[in-house]
């Protein structure tokens, strides 16, 4: 029986389907399940066919006004999934970037009232519409760089009212922007100035007041804590994450970015879906993550812009069986690039990942880290027609600054910001 389709990418030189079970671990993280001279078709935004171009001609029945893209000479990869961003915020901290370039450390800037605390003050003062519209521009940039699904955290309010405002902004953006969003409550991003001398009281406030209020409005799917030196301890993180889990919020955690803080062990203990950053993760921490089935979400762009002097040990994590994902960490202080291909480039050249590992980390594993692997992260029937068409071979994605992404497709529609330059065949 013919397969009905209204959108077709035809005769691609290579389709990196990334199809198969998730997450990929160890040697399996290099398996991108490639097809040559292949066609992908969708109907109403859902993939209905992936296979040889010769088979497509026989099996597909195209609608009268179906969109047809001739992708000869191109590679097609799944739309990128960005599983760690802080893109809803107000204000600007590029002055801190200048200071870091002059040698000031992230910790020194934070101790002076900069960093997260500075953004908190500006975000609290912003209107709801300002939060939405500034984030919308960042999402536009992400879409043009190939991101079709992403996670967004709160965490720049640190009061119930401001945290709820950020989460409502995320909800509005998910409704009105083409990128699919999932929301994370990060009330434990830092201890706000008014609670500096009452730290335990703030932890209790997050766990016992903010978490229930967020859950009652259905504003977040995930609960996160910045578990690191100078921020929250593993004990405090677990108190908040257990409260989140009781309220129906699934756990994920910032861990071991600035120091070996016990974040990996906390992630393993609670069974977090992801432990993020891991710049200082060691083999014992990696083994704990692997045993508990926790995904390592690595953020090389943050390590790059924060001038940390080191990157997460991706090679060690993969070799010890931890599924690895990549993310941009879009944020006002250290996530200055919206580009998953840039994250992939740093992963390959600074963290010793292969191109195939980096691609799986940016698609299928990233989708699994967000519990979206049933609909995103690979090109196979039943999933969303979210795809990126790259001019040339997959290695072209690593050419920073070169416009090699020809077109981004979201739910079977071409992104107007990356129009196909040839007329449909």
C-alpha cells in the first residue's frame, strides 16, 4: 500500500539517521546508522519513510502540493537537541567577558557580586514580555544553527514570583516558537543576597515552597540544582531534588563544574536523568553515573568562554560506559554561542570525541537526556520530521564560521531563516 507524504528530502548523498535504541554508550556511541543515496519523507510533520531513494520512488504517494527538496551532494542529520540552556534572562554581562579576557576568574567576579547574582537582579526587574521577547531572539539563533528541541531552565529569579515568571515565559515560548521546549525549575541556582546569612532557610524555601508551587501550575518537567563548590552541597541538592521528585518533577543536576564537589555521586544516588558539566569528574564518579544510568551532559562552550583551563573528560566517560550528550549552555555569562555545531567542534578537538560520537551526543543521546527520544533525536518513522541539511559531508559541521547548514526543517516545514536555495524539483 502506498505511503502518503507531503514533505520529501530526496536523494541525499548521506543520511545520518542515528536510528536505534537510546541512549548510546561506549563503542555504540559511534553508531550513526548511515544510509547513502537516501530519501526521507513525512506526513503532517511526522516521518513516514526513511530508506533508499530507489525504494522511495516506488513506495511513496506524494500529495499534489508536496514539498520536495533535492539533497544530492548533501548530508541530512537529525535536528539538534540542546539539553541544557538558561536562555530566559534579562540584562547583559559582556563586561564580565572582557574582564575574564584580562585575567579575572569567574569565581572572583562572582565574589564581587557579578555572575549569577548580577543577572538575578536584572531578571527580577524585567517585565514578562521582556523575558519572552529577548529569549525569542535567542531561540531564532538556535534554530538557524540547527537546534529543533531544547531544554530551558529558570534560575535567574530566586524568588517564587520571579521563578514562576521565567517558567511562564518558557511555557509561552513553547507555545509560540517553532523549537520544542521543555522546562526545568532551577530555584537552587545560587543563594540570593537576601538569604546569604540564612542558607538553610533558602534551601527549605526552595524545597517546601517553590517546588510545590511550580508543580501545582504544571510549569516544569524537571528539577535541577547547581551542586558545586560555592553553591549547593550534595546534601542540600538531594533535599531539593527529592522534594522535586515527590512533586512529580524529574531530577537532573549541575555537577562538578568548578571543583570535585560530589555531584556525580548525588546524581547517581537519586537516579537523575542527567549530570551536567562534569569538568572535574573522576573515574569513581564516572563509574557511579554508569551504574545508575545517568547521562553526562557536557558543555564545552561554557568551559571555553569561562576560561576554565580544562574540559570535561569525555573520552574517559564514554570509555567507562556513561552515555554522553552535548549542550550549548546558552546563558548571559558563559554560554555566548547558540550553536550545537560549535559544541560538537569543541567536543572533537578539546575533549577527544569522534565526529560520530559528537553527533550522537547532539541528537539521540541529548533527546534521551530530556526524555524526548520517542519523538526526537533520530530520523526514523514515527518521529518528528526535524532535520538539518548540511552541504557536503558530515565533517562540514565542524567548520566554525562557514555557512554549511543549508536548511533546517522543523515538523516538516522549512525554517524561513534557512530557506532552501534551490527551487523544489
